[in-house]
C-alpha cells in the first residue's frame, strides 16, 4: 500500500514542468497558444464579425427616433405671428383644434391624454386618505404649538428672533 502512494507522487509534475509543457504547445508555424491566445484555427477571420446578425453600429432604435422627431421645431402662425414650437406641441395643437371642431376620435384621444397626463391631485380633486389626514392634522397642531408660547411666564421678556441674529453676524463680517 505504501508503495502505491510513492508511485502516484512520482507521476505528478512540478509547476515549472507544467509551464514548460504549456509553452511548448503551439501551431505548426510557431504561434504560441495559451491564456488569451486561442489556436489560430478557432479565431475569428479578419473582416468577419463574431455576431454577424447583430446590430449595426450607429443604428438607433424606434424610441430614440420618436424622441428625436418630436423635438424637431416647426413654425406655426398664431394670432398673425410666426413662432417655433416642437413637433409634439404642434401635433397636440392640431388634435385640440380637431376636437374643438367636433371630431369624435380626436376628442376621445385628447380626453385620454388629459386623464393620463394631468394627474395633479389638487386638480383632479383627490382627497388624502384618512391616515394622511391624521398625520397632516398632527403636524399642523405641532406647528401651531411651536408658533405661540403656552404661558407668559415661560416666554422670555425680550424675544430675539434667531434669523435676525444670524443675519446680523453675516453682515458684520
């Protein structure tokens, strides 16, 4: 049993022997194969892409094209004066005009845009939930309590505003 362990140890190569074996590998014309140097027959051919069906350089996607087109300015005559607006704004103006003339599809589309993009809570009339109302009420009480002193004995005889004192120091420098 002890003899077989010795045989296995003698078969193992040292690190330098393994490096020599790797460095001697190569192609027939002297090209050295190793880490970061694949065999020449597996490398990409000159002028050929590794992803031939991939996206070409400089090709934009549809979203980029739409954003770019909508930013292009157009001239519009309004009240006898000519001014430049974005294409997006011009298209919305045309949609508004069609809706005002009675076009049902334009009116539906304009109302859809209005409901989707006019989402300010104050304009729509949404009230805060009861938990939010309770938090706002507690904050209002806290601010009101901090604004007025509770008794005259606790308040100083000559209150000096902190903001005025800090601004005097800035102007004195």
